[in-house]
C-alpha cells in the first residue's frame, strides 16, 4: 500500500489496464459503444474474464450486472489510475531510426507523454528537427533537463553509449528512463528503468519456429 | 512436454534465457571470461540466483560447484534451446521509421534471424533499398513468402493496415508474426504472434512518474 492509502498496482496489472484502454479506444473509434462486458474484452485480448473484472475492481471501477461496464467510466478510471491525466515531459537521446520513430509517433499524447527535445552527438543533426522536435547537442542535455524539470529520458543510443547517457540524465535529475538500447543499465534505486529490449521477442519467436 | 520428449519452455523462461545470453555476450566481449556464477548473473540482471540455476537446469546446463558455470557451455546451451543455431528468414512489412530501424539493426543474425526483403505500399519506396534489403510492392508479398518459404513476417505498418497484412501473410503460409503495430491481430491458432506494443511501457512509466 502506497503513501496515499491506495494499493500499489503491479507491472502486470498496469500493462493489462493499458491493453484494455487501447482496445476500448480502438473499438469505440470504429463505432460508438456505451457498455462492454468483461467476457467481450477477455475474448478479444485472450485474457481471463475474471481477471478483467478483478483489474477493474482494483482501480475502483464497478460493473452494472449483466449489462457489463460503462465504457467511459472504465476509460476514465484507467486514465486516472495510470496517470495519463497528468501530462509529463520527456527527452529522447539518440536520433537514429528508432529515436526518429518515437519522435514521429503521434499517439503518445494520449498517454500523457510529451517529448519536448531530442539529443544527438552527430554534428550534422544538431539544429535540425525530427518529428517537430529540435535536435540539440549532448552538451546541452544536462542543463536542459535541469532547466525544464524533465522527469523521463528515452534512450535509443547504441548499447555502447547507453550507460554514459544514463549516468548523465540521472545526475541531471530524471525519475525514470525508458531504455531502448539492448543493454542493462545500472542506476540508483530511486530511478525507475523500463527496458524495451526488442530482441527479447526473438527468444520466443526463434523457439517457436524451430518446432 | 513436446513431441520430441523435451519439456516445453514457457515465455518467461525463454525471455530470461535471452537475457542471460545477451549479458554473457556483452560481458565476454569486454573481457574474456571462462566461468560465471549464478550469483553474478543474478545480481547483474536483478533475478533470483536460484531462478538462474533452475533455468540453466531446464536446458540441461549443469554447474561445476563453487566455480559456477562454463560460459561457453551456457551460451551454447541457450543457443540450441532457443533455436538460434537454426537460422530462419523473415520479411518486414512497412518501411517507416520503425521498419527501417529493424532493417538497419545488425544484431539479429546472432539470434538466427535473417531479414531478406521489405514490403511497402508507397510507390516511391518500391525498388529502393533499406538496410541492404530490397523494398518490394505489396502485390508481391504473398508470392514472395510462398516462393521462399518465409516463416516469419514482421509487421510495422500503422494499426489500420495491420490486420489486412496479417491475413495476407497467414494465407501465404507464415508460422509466426512479430507485430509492432499497436493493435490486436486475429490469426488462426497455429500462427504464433509476438506483440511488441511499445506503448505498453508507458503504463508503467506514467504510473511511476505520477507518484
């Protein structure tokens, strides 16, 4: 239980809530929908219906019996529980293909994330714009984070540069790192790291394909 | 237990094996290392040491008492268990930023994956080359998969196009899809889908940042 008296939600619950949210957003974008049953969500996402109801219960969203759940209420509940209603700013370090993909993606605002600047060591890129974001020099990384109170750094550099970048953004005061470089970062306990190691998926895929 | 008499490995075990493999590859690239203890791996990857030994045991890699594990034997065991020693070919559909990032990444060969062609519907891209791969028209997608016996399709199209692409690659005969588009695909039971929904990470990050 956290300091505000509400139960802390684990990573798997948070990820499932995100999947419900995205599914409901997609579905309602196609056609208006007032209510939805846990069975419907469960079937679409290959999750157990009891689990869906349990997750909704954990964020205080209660069903209406056989009618199921009010879609607006579920979406609002998830937004508040996950913090999408409290926008936060981030910087991207590394503007290769992957960094550019993140900078160009228009969907992050839905989740409260605003990317305000990008950083790269390549002189030719500094001063340019990628996906509406200015690309700045690595020297200005720490001052920028401090000045704007940036809380999240998104690292998309090669593995060899990632730890140095992590050290710098941590010392500048970020609370979290979204790490896309295929390496394990060492950071102080108070900094949260989310690893997005894309090649992890190949373990499962290669294993499946060899059968 | 699978048809070849060996126990099937679950997704989480496979992902941990991948992390051990990457960690040992990185570590030995920096300096030669003959043996390693489960405690050392456990500390570096924030995994329980008992779990590490259990995972190694599951793929038939046994320790040497206090000395720990032979690094070469561990790496070879993981490569064979995950199927990295049995190369397979894949195509990428969608050559936006993310598709280009995957096409340009040199590290996939280590895991047995060879990307042999890319497909896009943008006329201006067809006939060009992205990361040494020829970009072909969507019309040639099905014939190409059939002709070359491609088993994996990597989808990086926008969400709106992903299901149509999935239907086409499935009917052409792929066994697995690596899905980077932020949508839930519907496929027959025999096709394995690995979802790489990057925005899932934002659930945990936003939740952490709001505290």
